């Protein structure tokens, strides 16, 4: 799937339009590609780093959104196959939660900041640049996907897979120690703290005859006693674990922005 774009002659040429205050040029042909662990032709690299606000100010300039669209699919494939092979005992639901966490806006923007140091290289329009676009998580996570997409266009799936592993394997190891891999009550406390919430409490009810009691637990937040998860079980602990699991999923769904869809 090799697809070579026309390359500007010599070292990285500066795009013609440099009147925008944000143009952090020249685009890197060294540090960023070294962090990715691959090569991308200059024109394709510029496209992968061009936000639509810059393209809007410079008619005829392609932005990164097509490459991001492609990179999103490549990233999801590689993460899915990796989790599938690494966790043979996990259900589809557990794998989906781990994947969502790994490719979330929070995770990918951290990769852009800490591994790629991509912020200074993003081509932004004046307004977006003045608004701090180079450090916006939504833009940074798009850039990671666009660079993966550009790698796929240039080199095909094998090299793209290597790049994804280089960028995200640390994150996959982290998510394997969170959420479903932990006791659900512990996971819920961690999740609540991540979102700046207080530690959930449990309200218990018991029903049924003494020899077949059913315990119902409600995980609640705050003085208002907002119920965020309910569970039942044959013991107090089982009911609380079930409530904690439901509450963890509720908080996770509401508290983890998805890259490119936020």
C-alpha cells in the first residue's frame, strides 16, 4: 500500500504562506519522525499537521481530517487485535472498555504531549493559535491519529502497526491494571477521584426470607445522595460489587471523551 506524495526538494521546505502568527515552521523532519520511528514524506507530514483553521486561511491547503479518519481505523484495529490476544479470558464488554480508555482523548493527547511533543509543530489559524489550540486535547489526539494515517498511506499496515505499538503499548499496560482488572469497588474510587468526585458510599436494603436474603446496594455520590449504580447479590459484598460495577461504567461513559467525537 505504498503511496508516495511529491516531495519538496532539499530539506523541509517552508510552506509559502507564513503570514499567520501561528506558523511554527519549519515542520520537523527529525525529532517528530524519530519519536514515531518512521519516515513520512514532507508534503504528507505537513498535511498530517495542518488543522482546518490553517487550511481555511490558506485556500488550497489540505487539512489532516482525511488522514485522521484513516488513522482512527488503523489505531482501533491494532489496539483491538493486541487486547484480543493479550486477554483471552476477557468478555467483549471488558475489551471494549479497555479499548475505549486506551484510545480516549485523554490517552492520545498525553501521547502527543509526552512522546511526540507535537504541539509546536501543528499548523493553526490565527484565532485557533491565539486560543491555545496547540495544547488542546481534542486537536492533539486528532494529530496522533493523522500521523498514524500518514504512516499507513506511506508504508502500509506493518509499519503503521509498529508505530502504533511504539506509541500506545505503555498505555495498554496501564489500562490492563485499571477498571475490570481491579476489584470494582476499588476501581470506582479511582474513577471518582480521576473525575474530581468524592468517594462513593453505599446504601443497603435487604429483602426476602432469612434463609434466602437478597441484598440491594446503591452506590451514591454527594450529600444529595445521587444514585450512580445499583446492584443485587446474595451477600452485602456481592451487592456492593455489582453496584460498583454499574457505577464505574456510568462514570466511565460520562467521563472519558472519545477522540474525534468530542
